[in-house]
């Protein structure tokens, strides 16, 4: 009866009757075991009875027992093939019941019970397997050691097959280099089966420590094989994605639990295991920080595991004694008189990082063969201790190690040095873990709600807050470099506000650039203003460096860096490596780089990419024509760019021939006819006459096959809504709106079809594959004349990048970066936001506030429609609030704020931003527009749940975009020479300050919250709306 009781304690130890340090007021914030384990345990007991009875009935039949066993084994393997969870569950339970009821050891049954979940590798299959294993351990304790051999061999198979925790990292598309058809989504590894498996192993470790030395030794060997001794490898042994952080550190916690105490005898093997744990821990930090993509409950559990591991690692110092760790200089002689092993602290401390494979070789066979007697056993002083570190026996004799009288003073000093080395590594791990824990805590609980507090987080915060000297920071950087250059490269981004680390890493990269040339982020330490001005010899290594983002490549042709032939060659090579449609996004900046193209590299690249993609060529021509002049009337030439741009336009057009030339002429003729309508209707007075003239001019335009709107190069124009021509409010400039029937087919497909039409295949549209044709829809556009839209283009570029970032990290936010394209000085095309009206229009139509509009449109607050609309409102409000704050977008009256039919808020018209604002650049408006009616939609007060969610989303959005601050700054810096009114001398300095680059994640979150509180129902917001009402009759 004792064994089942032990099983109950093991499975239910975190159940409802146990105390839990992280209990909160809401059930979903509690550990999942609190919710599910008891019911699963009762269900498991029921299943045991059921399948035990089934197997007893089978055994009572006339079928021979061996035939019955063979049938059950075949059923399990057959259930793995179609991935049927229910079938596999039934088959595995029957096989386990047969194994328990069969006398002796049936190796094939043991094998199938331990291995089947590897074939399926699903969450359900793994949970079923663990339940069966618990039953087996309870009912047949005599099979435990044999089963563990099989189970560890099955684990090793997942290592060899690169499943779950050991899966290779999927390459993610950079938000700065998005291209047509790319997936901007989180790509976490599928680690759930390993998570369940490691939980079982953790329970096994805690029980084995007190009852079975044999299990302890088997577990230690299992950890030796699972944890590599490589830090920062190009192909990491364990996946470094943040979604796998919980599984990784749960496994490492098992190792530390075995190390701390006298469970394992003092031996070289024990020291090697500690080295493996430290290496695997540090390897996680050899990549850039990532925003977590886990669900809230999973993230909470992972944070709990990290804090627990941090505490265990913190207490590891008392186990790092020279008499224990350093005392392993073995010179044992085996029975044949030969030297068994000779090692030193220097060997383990430094050389072990060079060991390849990390002890994963050998597969599972060595663990499976034979019974428990086949497993490596503790050796006596006379036995052989041969073999290198990856195959070191678990217990090398320590008898000779305790004879201190035979030890020399040199050996004692070596032991002390080795312990100091470990303490330094431990401190580095604690520093890095503290930063990671802080970030995950802020992400999980942005507003510091008391009910989401973790026990132990203060201890981590206190460690992180301790003062550190400049010398210690430099030593930390050197230590990280010695462990792995990859670790050192990502140290500055984790340990912020540490200039000493940046300087030291820069020095180390310059001394040995080849070891980090595969890391794009390392290039910033090699290429600086200083190295470029001094023409440092190590710059030559830049030519073979991994590619950076397009915007960073473009920044080498800007004010940020002095011109240099090597940076120019590298930048052009990087730009040429990206798809043409990825470069299309950066055309405004690409044209501006010509100002700093002292060697002609950009000129040649523009010629190259214009030939590579006709659509990119068209967009380049429009942008170059726009930037030839400094004014909208085309009277003042841009003396720096005019000649270069004119020659480039002539060259691009002059080299066109055949279908490409026909495509160009057709597209530019069509667009010229569209834009000329503004000039035709301008003489007519505003009102009915201008409207009539607009419709008449629009009716004369005939759609030609294979054309597109400059703002939407992914959609082919099929028809024009000839009744849609609507002149806008401006009397002098006569912009107008028109609707077009378009088919969204993608840039590449549109170009292919347009060239085919130009080649005489007019049926190309009809013959196109249905999958490539896309959806037909109405697309409205505004054609502006007399307005410089380049500032809007810049704002929407940043909004587009932010949208990509939010999608990449899985943040539930909404942005609509509608497209704007400048086609000539003072001219441009603006994509209209579909199914949306300005707040001004809604006010004129309904004469009610926004909250009343939501109630009237979507129903009472309790309705599903209202809840969805409010959810969409909060998601979009949070995203645009962060954008508005960082870009300092002003003039936020109700004519520039729109609401769509789904409740999203959308900001338009970015004529005032950065350093410009209405009323003589006073900066009168607050950082974020949060009016009374907006707050009412979000609950009416700061403490309301919707507003609290809005605040949390704002903080998460801010934290998500901060890693891309240099890219945003480069994007803006490239436009400084355009003379746009938003640039007044301090733009970059102020923009950088708003990203709070020197602040920790916790400080940055507090900063963002202070911005929200400062903008909450700010009197200046209402005052500005009142001014707009009295001046321009815009309701508020």
C-alpha cells in the first residue's frame, strides 16, 4: 500500500490541498497543476482499473500469452502511424497493463511503453505515456531501472531526431525586411511533449535522491548526454527561442538539484556535469532577446521556473569549494599499471568548451543494452577510469583525492583558481537571468498588479540593482568573450547602460572579427565613425560579414557614417541580396542616399534594381522626380540631387525596351490622365460645378489592361467607378477622390501579367491561375496636387515597421499603414482607409459622443458586438498611442482621427510631427490623445479593466519596438536633408531620448505608464479640440 501512496504524493504534490507560493485571486493565474492534476489523477486510477480488467480478460482467453503480447505491441506501433491520439491512448494503456501483469521482464513490451510517444510526439501522447509510467513505477518497482534505460534511450532519440527542445531554430523574417508572401508570425518550437517529459524527470530526481543511488547515477548520465559543453554554436544543441526557456531551465534545475549536496560523490564527473549546466545556461543568452509568445498561464509558469533556478544558482556558491570542485587532479593507475586519467582545472575550465557534440553522440543504444548491470557503475580505486570527458564514468574514485598530504601547493592554487572561475560564471549567469526575469515579469505584469506578484522576484531585483564598478563590467565582457564571442556580442543589449561593456566588446571584435562575422548584430562594434575615419585595417572583414537589415545598409550612405569604399561595397551587396519588393519599402531613403554616394555605388545599384523589377523602377522614377526640386512649384532645384536624379531617370527610361517599355508608357500615361483631372477642375468654383466637372473629366478616362495605382502596386486596375469622382475641400489645389475596381494579385504576379499584356498576350489576366488572381474589390484613392506628402510617407513607413514588429512578436495590436506615394513635387496618391469615417463626420451625422456612438451602433455593453468593437478600439488605441508618442504626431483634431465599422481607431494626416506642431511649433498637445469620450469607451477610469488592458498593451508595444530603435533612427536620419518642416535640428536627439535607450525594461515600462497618466484627460487635449471647433468648425 505504500507504493500507491507515494504515487499519489508524486502526482498530486501540487494539488489543491498543497500550498502554492504563487496563488492569485483568479483561477487562471494559478499553476495548471492546481486546476487539473487531481481530476487527472482520479481519471488515471479509473483507467488503470479498466485496462487491468481488460488485460485480465484477454489473458483468460485461449490465445497464447506471447501472441497476445505481440498483438498489443503491434497495436501500439500501428496507433502511432495515423497520429490517432485516442487509438494510441487505448493501445498504450493495454500494453502497460500487460507489462505489469506479466511476470519477469518482457523487453519488447518495456520498449514499446517507453518509446511510443517519440513516434507521435504530441502533447496527448506524452501525457498518456507519463500516466502509464507512473502506473508502472507504482505496480512494478522491480522494473524501474530497466525501464529508465529504455526511457533515456527514447529521450536520446528525440535529441538525434532534433525534436522539441532540440529542434533547430526556424529562421524568422526580419520586420525590417518584410517581402511579399512572407510570414511575420512567432515561430516557437513545439516543446510541449518535452515539457511534460521533463516534469516527470524532475519528479524522478526529487524521489531518487532519497531512495536510490542507482537512479541518481542513471539520471546523472542522462544529463551528461542531454547537456552539451558548447556555448554559442552556429547550430545550437537546444533551441534558444524564448518559448523553450521553461523546459531548458527545468532540465537544468534537475541537474543543479543533483549537484547540490552529497547525492553524487565528489568526482571529475560531478565537475563535468556542473560545467555542462553552466554552458547550457549561458548558451541561451547567445542570441538576441525575444518578446515572449507564450500564453499568460505558460509564461507565468516559465517565470516561476526561472526564479526558482535563479535562486538555486544563487545558492550554488556555497557548493563551489576548492576542496570539492578543484580537487580532481586524478592520476589513478588501473589494474594493468597504465594511467587512467589525468586532468586539471585548466582542462575542464577552458578546453571543454571546444568539445564538439556536447556528449550527444552514441545515440540511445548504450542506454538500452542489457539490464541494470550494464549501466556504468561506480569504480573502485583499482578500476579503470579511462575515457575522455564526454564518456567519463559517473563516479571516478575519490579515495586518492582526499589525501591532502600528497597534494602540492600548486594543486591547491589551481583549485582556488578554478573555483574563482566558476564563481565568475555563476555571477554572469545570475546577471543575465535577472535581466531576462525582469523583462518577462514586466511583459506578464506591465502595470505591477499585486495579484500577479511572484515570491522571490524582490531577491532577483535586489541583485540586479547592486552597483557594479567599471572594472567589473570590463571583466564581465572579457569573461563572456572567453566563454563564447556570441555571448559577448549580445551582452550590451542585455546589460544596458554599460558603456564599459560596449567599449570592451568593440575592442575584442576589432581584435578578432572573424569569430563573430556570422552575427549581423556584431557589425556595429566593428564599423564605427572612428574606425572609418582612421581607415582601420580590420574593416576589410566587413566585406564577408553576414547581411544586416536594408535600413542599416542604407545608413552607411547617411550622416551617421563617413563615406568609405568598404561600407559602400558591403551596403550595396546587402541590398542586392534582398528581394526587390523588400527594397521597395525603402525607396524614399534609397533616393536620399545619393546625397552621400561619393563613389557611385548607389547609382549603379539603382540602375540594377530598376532592371530587376519594373514596378520598383516605376516607383523610383516617381520618387526621383519628386526630389528634384525643393518646392512644390518646381522653381527651386535641389542642387545636390537634381543632375544625378535627372540622369538616372533618363537612364532607366532609356534602357527600357519591348514589353518593359510598353508597360512603363501605359502605366505613366494612365496615371498622367488621372492626375491631370485636378488641373482641369481647378478653374471651377467649389460645389456642384466642380463636382460636375470632375465626373465629366473622369468619364473620359479609359482603363487599359495591366495598370495599377502607384499607392497599390500589388493590385491591378480593372475598372473605374465613374460616379465616384469627388472634389475635396481645398479650393485652391483641387484634390479629388475616385474609386477603382482592382484585383489584388501581388507585386510579382502583377508585373508578370503586365509584361505579358505588353507582349501582346491580352488574355493574360483571364489565363492566370485562380490562386494568383486574388480578390476583386473597390479601392478608393485621393489624388493630391499642391501638397508635399513625403512627411506622411515617412510616418507611415514607421507605422508599417511597427505593424511588422507587432505581428512578429504576436502582439494583439492593430495598425493600418495606408499607402501614400509622392509622384511629383507637391503631388501624390493617398490610399483611402476602407469602411471608415472620420470622428468629425460621425459628429456631424449623429451629434453624440463616441461612447454613445458605440452604444447606438453595437448595442449595450453586455452584447457580444459591443465587446468586440471595444476590444478592437483598445487594440488600435494602444498601437497608435505608442506611435503618436514616439513620432510626436500633432494636430490630432477629430478630422484626423477615423473609426472603421469594426471599432478600430485610425490616425491619418501626419503634417505635424517630430519637432513641428500647429501654432508656431509650441508642442501644445500632450504626447497621446486620450479624451473623455475615448476613456469612456475604455471603461471610464484608469482602474477599469479595458483601460488597464490598454495600458498593458501600450507598455508591451513600447517594449517590443525598443530593440528596433536604431533602425527607426536611421530611417529618419536618411530623410533629414529633404528639408521637411518636421526637422528642426534636434529631431534625432529627441527621438532617441523617447526610446529611453539607457533605461532597463522596468524603467522603460514605468516611463511609458507615466506618459499615459500625463495624457489622461489632459486639459490641453480638450483645449486644442475647442480651438479647432471655433476656427474650423470641427466638432469635438
